[in-house]
């Protein structure tokens, strides 16, 4: 995810967060990473979802790649290995779910580009989508009962070349 002005974000346990992104070029992923700033005993899962359209809106669809079982009981970087290729011009959704209420590095809303283009009201833009989940499980496909989220988004690091 691009952006500056890193901050932290307190996650709600078992809430699945979805952040839209596009790759600027072909990227061969070797891993997915989060950075835990406030630990709690539990696990996290990070996924990449494809895009689908529901009632004219872009939403997460099929789970394309994921890492699971990342220990959130200590602070620091949590990286899971995978092999997946991202292609330019394609809309993807980075997703994160944690079984415990941890805090992670995040992108401040002022540093991100509005990818969803939906406005809740004159003061808030929609920066992510979320849904109540289960533990640290990534469903396939993604839920269609999504809620608009505003504010900072979890920093989900795409590791690759």
C-alpha cells in the first residue's frame, strides 16, 4: 500500500478489513507482512482478494492468496511467505483479520489516495471496507455484507520484487 505519515491503528478482534489497491507493474510477491505495535495473544491472517462488482460497486471477491497463523503475541514485523503475481491495471483488495485486539502500523487517512470514491458525508471519505469475521479466518469468497470504514487503514506490506 502506498502512502506516508505512518500511524497506528487499534484493530477490532475478528473484524476483517479490506483495502483496495492496484499494482503499478507486474509484482512477484514472496510474502505479506503487518507490523504489530501493541501485542495480544492470538493470530492474524493476511490475504489478497480479487475484485467483483455488486450493484455497480467494486467489492472483494475470491481469495487469491493468503498467509495465516501469524503470531500477534509479540510486537514487530509478522511476515508470511507465499508466491503470487500481481498484474498492473487490476484492482485487488488487501485484507487483514486478527483473532485478538492488537494495534498495527497504519496509513493515516490524510496520506492515502481515495480508492473507493464513495463519500459518506461531506467530511468523511470511505477508506476501507470491513465485516465481522471469525477468529483469524479468511473466507472464500469475501462476505458481501460489508460496512464502509473511514479513517486510517492497516498497513499491509506486499513483499516481493
